[in-house]
C-alpha cells in the first residue's frame, strides 16, 4: 500500500471513474456541494482522498472525483494505491462530524447558525466554512447570550427559527433587552410580561393554526412578536410577503 499527494485533473478524474464498480449510489447534491467548495477556494488537502485497489479499482473517493469534474478544476489529493479489496466494507463507516464538532459551538447555536446560513447563501446544505463565516459575524455570540436567558426546549417557542429571529432583530438594531426579555417571557410562559402580539401567537399555537412545520413562517412570526416595533399590535398575522420580508431581513443582518 502506498500513499502520495497527486494532482488530479478533471481528465484524470474521469479516467479513474471508469474503474468505479463497487461504490454506493452517487449523491448528486453532495457532488454539487463539494464542487461549490472547490470553486470557492474552500477545499483543503487532508488525509481524505481516493483509494485504489491492487487492480486499480476505485474503492473510495467517487464524490470527490465527480466534484473535480463538475468544478472543472484540478485538485491535489492524497491517493492511496494497492489496497486490498476487502477493506472496502470498512470505508466511511465512522461517525460524521457535525457543525458543532467543527466549530466547538453549542449544539443549539450551531443549529441556528446553519438555519440562517441556508437563508443567507441560498444553499440547502451549506458548508462548515460558510456557516463559520455567518456565525462569526456576531450571530453565534449573540445566540449564546440568548441561551443564557433560557435554554428550555419548549415546542415552537424555542425552535431555531424563533431563536434566530431574536438574534437577527438585535443585529438589525432592535433593543437587545426588549427582544431577549420578551423571548424569555415567551419561553417561560410569563403571560403578564408579554405584549399583546405574543398572546396572539400563543393562542395560534394552542389552536394549532401556527405550526413549527414551516420554519420560514416561524421566523416571520418571531420577527414580529419579538420586535419592539410591533409591541402595540394586538393580532399577529403573516402572509407570503411577510415571509419574503423575513428572509430579506436575515440576509440584510448577515451582510453587515
């Protein structure tokens, strides 16, 4: 068995892929995501490259090779050759690292960062590097601070979209003490401390006319309920325009 760093061109990648007979089904979305990282300059040389058997059959690395082809960009990879065929069953059998593992953020903070990053970059599965840039914009620190107010797992009210709404409002200039205190009262169900619009949300959640199944709608409701600008509003309503506005607010806050 021999391992060395090799420059893999799109043509070389295509040639190796002709010897791809035993790998799992291709996940096209993962190929596209890897290609995006390559074109964005986010790819780093690591021990994870490609592996070939003694007969030059591709054992590992098909998604990386397909990404090189899609990105039409040459890439240096660690290439291991002369591997025994029977190692195939042990490849990619470990636990995948999640965003919290990559960044050392609180799991809830990582969840919220990934949620707003999907909105900011328009990607269903943003990379760890993209999430890190968004988190380090100030979002992660503010979210950690929000968690000190309450980390209760209360359905709907403590979901990532609702927590994200609180952080985004503060990033856009809303009073942190107001936003965080309303969030805390909402989580604790301290009804006397809540504005009328929050009572309207509670009624909607109780009657199930508001569901956490549509994250963008939860975000839009949260941006209204937690905002000082709406504290005098008695009835909470949301429509398609409100959800479009919510997405625009996230992008605006994270572009500053």
